[in-house]
C-alpha cells in the first residue's frame, strides 16, 4: 500500500467536507505527491461520483480523482473528531456520516482498483476499524494496518 506517515491526520477537527478535502489535498500537494490541479479535480469528481460508503455502521470516504493530477502514488488518511457528511457512492440521495477518510492519489489507473480492493478488506475488519477510530499516532496506525494485512 501507499501509506506515508507524513500523510496522517488523527482526530482531525473540521467543520465540513470542503474544509476536510482542502486540508488533506494541501498536505498531499505540500509533500509533492499531487499537482496543483488535484484539489479542484477531486472536488469536481466528488460532486459527480461521491465516495461515501457505510460498512458495519462506520462511515468511510475514499475521495480520489484521475491519475493525471498525481505525481506519485500515495494515500492520505484522516480520522475525524466528529463525523462529516459525504454522499453515498451507491446512491447520491443518501448521506453518510463519515468518520474515516482514505484519500487516494494514484499515479497509475490500475493501482486504484487494487488499492480499493485492499481498503474494502480493511473496512470489513471491525476490530481494525475500531482501532483506527481511536488511533492518535503514526506508529499505532502502521501497526493496525500491518496486523490487518493492509500495510
């Protein structure tokens, strides 16, 4: 997987989806993983193809956009202090209260499919998900992913 400890936010306190996406995209950009076009493209894609998904009563979001906006493949993670509303990826009319966000920046289109499959496996691991919600540091985050066979 593509997790870099510099791209983790734990118990992030944001007011809305826009603020969340700006903060996460800014981090990816400042670390050189994405182009300056990434944030705009990601927000446009999120409007058209929302990324909220509910697993076992936990809301996740997997915002992403086309690989042409990415310099190097990476995932930015955020656990949220309070849930933020995302539209449901299977039905835009539904809203999901999201607690965990995995922002994908994949430089090769095929990487996105593999990454999404791995994340879906993680989302089904109730124990790992509960630990991610409580996690407050990079070392513990890495241990959770390794024990869930994601990292």
